[in-house]
């Protein structure tokens, strides 16, 4: 069993091994997870969480690495959580792209962790907020959460971040794909990376046009900026940081930041509660009450909604 108070104290001192151990407890859904979260709760809440997402090949890892460099130049302690929701076979995160962040490996002001969701109920929503809380409590002022993949993973990462950065690149059909997936709604800052390639201006124009087709904005609403970058050379990264800081200031001024964090906490509580209920219902498989209810539904003597109500009542009575 881990010595949780000692691990938390060492994490607060910025010791990488303690941070790694705490995140491993999160990933493994350790029985000590409740103790860990109770110890971390009063220490977290100060970090600015930025989600970095987009289709494979747009340069997320390169862009994340460049953002780390920019924040380190500003004297910020940075945490990177590279979440891979798509490796169910090994149970581990895919580390291939992370070698691009190896330049920061020896920097004590940077903590980088690749993390898989390992099939937990709730997917990203289960593990990510708790891993973010570990990095927050460990003193990271900015936490970059990068996700691999498209579609649901982008939507989930937006729910975990204060600000979401959506990356696109010219020549990859990203604009059309983004429109199809409906993920244009989640971006607070849009980045057209690899802007030295042909078609970058056209991609930015198309993106601007699609954003203009979105829902009408009232005066004072946030208008997501479009920034062109060449992340491999660090070009445009300072402009991305500037856009992030402007969005953070706008959210604080309009109460949006507190609202997003409240919504994030509500989602986390709901996910944990629903998971606990599912586990209890799972324990009823083979239980005589479930079998009896199923028999009555199959025979037409009971409708499934009433049967479900009875099952829920049985589960909650046990609690």
C-alpha cells in the first residue's frame, strides 16, 4: 500500500516519482484513490488547463512541445498529460509521438505523462480530471492536455479543459472533417499549423467562413481567433499563447471560467456516481431479483421501465 500523505507532500515539492506514482494510482483505479483525491482536493484549483486536440498528423505533439517552451520562457511550471483513449489491447498509452517532447525531459519545471484510459467506464471523463488534479496540486501552473484521435475524444477533452485549442493543417481536408464531426463548436482558439505549406491561407479562410456560419454572437461574446503556426520552427507560438491568455482573461471577466470549472466538477461527480451504480447493478447479475424481473418482462407481465425502477430501488436500498 502506498503512503499517500508522503506521496502528496513529495508531489507538492515537485518530485517526479511521487507525481508518477499518484497518476498510476489514478490510472489503475486504486482502492486508495479516494484517499488520494481527499488529500489533493484542497491543494488544487490554481492551474490553467488547456486542451490541445485535432486530427492525427496535424502536429499536436510538436505544437504542445512548442507551447511548453513558450510557457517555460515565461517562467511557468508546466504539466503535459498526453491522453490516448485508443489503446485497449496493451492497456498502455501509445508513446511514439511523445519523443518530440523529449527536449523537455530533463527540465525540472516540466512534467510529461502519457496516459491511457484503460477502458474505464466513462473513458476520458474518468481518469483525466483526477490526473489533472495531481498535476495541479504538484504546482503546475499550466497543464496541457493533448489527445490522440478524432470525434468523441475531442469533445471529451473540451469538457476537461478551461480553454480548448483545435489544430488543423492544410491539405488534410480538416475543415470539411471538422464540419462533419461538429467539433468546430468546441474550439476556443483555432490553429492552422504547417502554415508554410500550400493551402494554409485557404484553410484559414474556410475555417473563418465556417465559424461565421455558426450561431450568432452577442456583443462581448468570445470570437475564437485563428492563428497560423509552423510549430516545428516555433513560428506563431507566441501568438497562440497570447490568444490563450486573452481567452483566459475574457473568461475570468465574464464568469465563464468559474462556470466551466463548476460544470467540470459536476461531470466528474456524476461519472463517479454512475460508475458506482453500474458496478452495483453488475453485482446483481445472477441475483434472484434480477432473474425474477427478467422472467416477468419476457412473459409480458411487466414492462421494462417498471422492472428497471424496481431494480434501481433494490440497488439504492443496499446503499
